[in-house]
C-alpha cells in the first residue's frame, strides 16, 4: 500500500498509483498460488479488494480526466505499461505579485525543511523554514531582493466557495475542485485546510 503523506507534501500521484498497481499484481500472483478455500486465500481476497478500492478512490479524487482514469484501469488489469500524462502536484506555500516590478513569485517545498523561491518562472534561491507562511489571518507579504510581493491566490471563486461550504456544513469534500485547491496550497492531500487556505478564506 502507499505510504501516508504528511501535511503540504508534494502529492506523488503517479508514484502512488504505480505502488497500488504493483501491490495489486503481487497479491494476484500470491492469490493464484494459495490453496483453494484456505484462510490465506480468503485474506488475500480481502487485501485485493482493499487495494482496488484505494486505487479507485485515488483515481476519482485526483484524476479528473475520465479517459486517463480508464487508461489506468486497463494498466491495472492488463499488466501493460503505465499511461503517460500524469504529473505530481506541487502545492505552493506562497504565491504573490510585486506591485513595483510586476514580477510573480512562487514558494514551493523542496524537502521537509527547505523551500524553493521561484521568480517569474526561474529558480532564484532555496530557503530554510517556513514560519513566515504559517500565519492564518489575512494574506501575507514576502520580500525578495528588496521587492515586496503581495499574496495572491489562483483557485477560482467557485472552488473557494465549495471549500467554504465543506468546512462550514461538514458536507462531502468538493472533489471536483480537489486538484485546483491542492495545487494552490489551500488544502493538503487529506483535504485539511492549510495556513494558506485559511488566509485565502479570511482574505
């Protein structure tokens, strides 16, 4: 099974699906070799069902393209090559624009304790820690090379409204907007609100 992800971590979507496919194929082979009607065989049937259910949840939650979903199901059943066209989601810890220069900045996690600062699409520097981005009140400001960047959000008003309804009404998570909200750093992979997400809703 795939490992548990930590808060704000890059969602290695392709890797997670591949690990589930690998686990499924391994269990299938073990199941074929198990004695009929044995308790081991029945346990493996339960394990196969659990892996398949997790595989389907991952597809439905994070892969919006139905054609790509079906391609992954074919990969699971046929042992063929994994389909292309699926990349990891790298949530931002901060995104902003400079009112002086018009430049844009994105701060993304590189590791547990290191962040990358990208300005106008180019990697500028790596920094440690992220306490500047843990506030939960109004949007923050971030300085790079004497330029101040005002925080901005890319998630659509519809996605923000759906997220707010989910948090206020305890309704089902708005899966239709999951990738959009995760990519903008507003939720983590378990649909928990991040500090940036709180700033977006409070702003």
